[in-house]
C-alpha cells in the first residue's frame, strides 16, 4: 500500500486502484506482488513530481476484518489518527 501526504493541505492519503488518492485507508489499493508494489510506487513518485503528493512510501499492511491496517506503529497513527485522546 502507498501512503503519502497531499501537497496542498498535508492530509494523509492512500493510492487507489485507479491511481487516484483517498483519505480512507479502506479505499486504498493493496499490492499483491512485489511487481505490483513497484508499479504503484512509480505511479506515486510521478504524482510527487506533478506536485500532487509529497513523500509517497510503500508501507506493509495486513488485512484485519476486511480492512487494511498498517503493521508499523508510525504508519498506523498516520492512517488512524492520534493514539491518545486530543483535547477539545
């Protein structure tokens, strides 16, 4: 799965199967092979050159209850928000 931030506002986004971007991890594409992951990263790097996103990265995920979840804690926080309650 590819994670990045939009250049315009800095929000976290995920590359979709149709090479678009979504804020919802459930709508992001999950690469099934190394070749697919490489192709997705090339697409994301082109979006970075086109000034759509910044810092696209391939992240490992596992499917939990039918939804991709990052396996690295940093990426889990980026995808799901803070790990502690935020003040109102």
